C-alpha cells in the first residue's frame, strides 16, 4: 500500500510538472503568482476537479428547516419561480505548492538553460545528506516510530492477530523501519545580483511590473545554481542611490536620466563589498532607453573599464515605454555589444519576458 501511495504521489507530481511546462509562458508573465511566493514555495493555480463538500448557509436565510412548523409536517416545494438548470461546466482550480528549486528545474528544462560554471576561490562543493527515504535497517537513533507502528498494524491485520475491541500493536524486529538518507552535492560558490532600474518620469507602473516579473525568474534560476545569493538594488534618474527591495519596485520619481550615475554606483558597490575573487557577480540594468546623448560614451567607458572585467555577466533589459525614446539599447550594442559577457534584450510587454529570460541566462556565464 505504501509503495502504491508513493507511486501515485510521484505520478501526480509528474502531472503537475507537465501542466506547469504546458502553461509556463502564462505563469511567467503572471505577476499575481509572484505575490503568492512564500519563503521556499510558490502557489500555482491548476485546473482540477474538487470533491463536493457541505457548506453552512447564513442564519434566517429561508429554506428547509427555517421558520415555524409542527412535528411531522410535510415539506413541499416552495412558491418561488423555478429556474432552468445550467448546462456549462464549472471551472475548478487547485492551488499546488511548488518549491522554488523544482520551479527552477522546470524553467531550466523548458528553456534549455545551461548550468552555470562559477568562478572564484570559493567555488567548492559540499555533500549534504537529506533524510528522504525509509529503510529496513539502520541505527536505533534513526528509527521511524510512525512507519514502524504502521508495519506492525499491517502485519497483525494480515495474520488475524488484530483485535478491534482490544487493540494492542506490538512491533517485532521485522516491523522496524528507519530513516535513510540520500547524498546530494550542492555548490558552495557565492553570487550577488546587482539590479539597477531607471525611475525617471518616463518609467511607469507597467514598466516596473515587467522588471519585477523578470527579476523574480532570474532570482529563481540563479538561486538554484548557488548556495548563497545576495541582492543589491540601485535606482537612478539623473543621480543614483542604493535602496531596499520594496523601495526599488515602488519608488515614484521624475526628472531626466543619466545612466552613468547608476554604473558608477554599481562599480563602487562591487569594489567595496564584492571582490571578484570571492563572488560571482551579475549585473542587470533595466531602463526605457532614455539617456542624455552626451552620457552614452561615459557609460561605455565605465562598463569596459570598471564593471565588465569584474562581472560574470552584464545584462541590459530595455522595457518599452510610451514616453521613452529607446535609443540607449542601440547605443549600448554599438559600444560594447561585442563583449562576451554582455547580453541585451528588449521587453515590450509580458509576452516577451520568457524570451528575455532565455537570452539573459542562456550563456551559462
């Protein structure tokens, strides 16, 4: 019975994975799912038939059993007008909890993402033992009391020794079950993601939502590749400053744009806190492409001399804005687009988030 339950559970998980892969693009572009994220789990809605259940109605709402009456009185149909029966099927939704690790695996499989080869002197691996199985042998310190009790109960019921009127469950040696472990190898390398976002007047709520969705999936993948993942958030218009995550996604500012201010801030943070010998460094910059023309050359200089030599990868995502010119993407590609660790992508709407993620993470740097 236990083996059948395990196989059924495994089959259910495979069905869930298949459903997630089938609708992955929709899940990726859906910002509501990110709001349901817990510490290690994400709730994903899947179509599913649910079992019927009783629900209590409100008091004094009318119907059978309401109001005055005599014992034995016959209950007949009400005087209300009868409606027609519906013909359509109801849509039943089941919330399935999926771990972020499993979600990262599904993302990697669907987008065919290569595993990252970390760099730096901390690039070692450690083996971790996880107690995820059950064995018939083992030390007494790992004895599984619940499974042992179940085995003893099953044996007594099969042999006819179980008395429901006077139940006594006495395990013997053959009933004893122990926790067993599987050894997994986990990367020890550390990584830091530095996010920079344009918050000038041309960046609206929809553009920031595109950044938030894209950043969530970038986090999910890189977290599966590294033991520790640090995050840094920088916002900029004509000047730049480091902020916390909530401020990063909810700041409303205006004014012009000077992208070099963000690159200077990012370079300073890397120099002060994240030496490339110890950290794998990923920089993601999001903007609508508006920038002072005189500032483009300085941006390229800071990237080539200060950021690109230290970073595993620099990624620029340009989100389309009605008020933004979008010129910086072309300038960046002309100035540093031939560098091996530079990736650029244009995100016009939510349907393009999946392709942008594949471009950002597809090199495996």
